[in-house]
């Protein structure tokens, strides 16, 4: 039986010091996780050439390593790298990695593998697969004894359940994830779990609860100077204003995200969709039709540049629905019941609000 590695040494972003008594195998393991993190970090910031360079270094490092553990752990990260680079053998890599690590005591790495597999299944629309892998990921994380990993897996398992329309189960997973993340001080990750709960509150008509939770998250985004979180929270705030018929407020909030130089592209695409909705269903104005067409075009152009599949699907679903309303020539303000229906009847629509969480042990 392979020796179980400690949770701390498993973390790709954990500091590992070199010194007397540290074996070359420990050094190889430290390099392994450092390279895994550098791959993900470079892709997140759009440095794809650098990301490809670190993928090659990562592959060379674990394949040449003397540490026998890395022969098992290395394949656990190859499916993620294949997802990032658009390879067509992702499914095969997941199967091969799971066969290698199942039964070993590398529970932390297996939890990350299965969490990424959950994300991949969501991206390709395999909801049953996502639910099964999400459940297995949470079990592996529990076995690892790592609270952060458990919260991460619960968040993605909740995404899978929500995608199947099982929103009570999703709420339970997200609530537990948020509780864990808050207790360990992972405020940024807590916020993304809580954003999901805000979406459920809105979908179920619990406006007061949504507003209260969202106010907390907006303050947290400012405290953390977190641009993506700030934009995501603003979009939900604009949606609540739209929901309540406060179209001028909604227009101002959505336009602020669109004009923000720090808002990520998927957030700007969603804000443009919000501006289409305001122009189409808000109080009639002489320029409303032209404004709706302009924002429809801008939303489509932004969407064409969004790389992440779930965000593309979520934004595209809203854009298609608005386009259908627009082409049918609707008039007058849209009622709150329509907004609630849009949120309630579109599983995974919240991906456009909350973002997708994956990576080597870290959530977005």
C-alpha cells in the first residue's frame, strides 16, 4: 500500500522549503505541484503559450521523477491540461487517471481529479456523469480530511445537482460548502458558493434573502479588491433591480460592468445581455429598439470571445431567449414572474452569474 501523503504537501500552492534532510523525492514532489499550479495560473490570466510551456515541463518532471508516487499522481492532472488546451482525448485521460489512482490513498489528488471530471461533464452536457463524479469527489475529499477540498467538491457537486434541476440538493451542498469556507477563512471561495445561493433565492422568489446575502457579498468583494467577484455581484444586483422593475437602476448597474476595465469578458457579456433586457422590456423610449439591437450585437461579439464552455452556454441561453422576445416584438415592461421563470427553468443558467470553478485544487 502506498504511503498516504499529508494534506499540506499535496497542495500545489503550499510553500515547501528545501533544506537538510529533504530528499530528492520531496523536491520532485514540490516541483510537481509548483508546475501544476503554474499551468493553471497562466491559463487563467490568458498566457496560453506560457501555459503550454509549463504543461511540457510538468509532463517531463513527473515522468522522469524518481519519486514513485508521481507516476500515479501525474496522470491526475493531465485531463485538466487537456481541457485547457482543447484536446479531444479528455475523456480517455480521465478514465486512465481514475484507474491509476482509485484504491490508492491519494485522496486529495483523487478529489481534484474527480472535481475536474465533474466540470468536464457539465461542459459537455453529461449531467448524470457530473452528478456521479461530483458525489465521488466529495467522498474522496472527506477521506482526505481536508476541509478546503471538501468545500470545493461540494460546490461542484451542487452545480451538477442544480443542472439536473435538483435545486434543494444543490442548496444543501452549497450551504455546507459556504459554511466550511467561511469557517476556515477562505473568503473569496466562500463568496462564489454564496453567489450560487443568491441565484437560487432569486429563482425561488426569495428576494429579501437574496438582497441581504448579496449586500454582504458586495462588501466582501470590495474588501478583497476582487474584480471578478465585484462584477459577478453587480450583475446579480442589476438583475434584482430588473426583477423589481427598477429599470433605471438596472441599466446603470449593467452599464457599469460593461464599462469597467477590470471586469472579465464573460461578466461584460452578461452585462450586455442585461442591457438588452432593459432596452427591450423597460419603459418604452424613442431609442429603445436601437439600443436593444446595439446591445444584442455587443453581447454577441463579447460572447464570441468567451472561452469557458459553461459561461458561453449560460450567456447564450439568455441571449437566445431575449432574441426570441425581441423578434416577436414585445412591448411594455416584463413582469417579475418572467425573470423568475428564466432563472428557474434554465438549469446551469447561474454559471453565467457565478463562474465555473476548476483548477489544480483551487476555485476561481
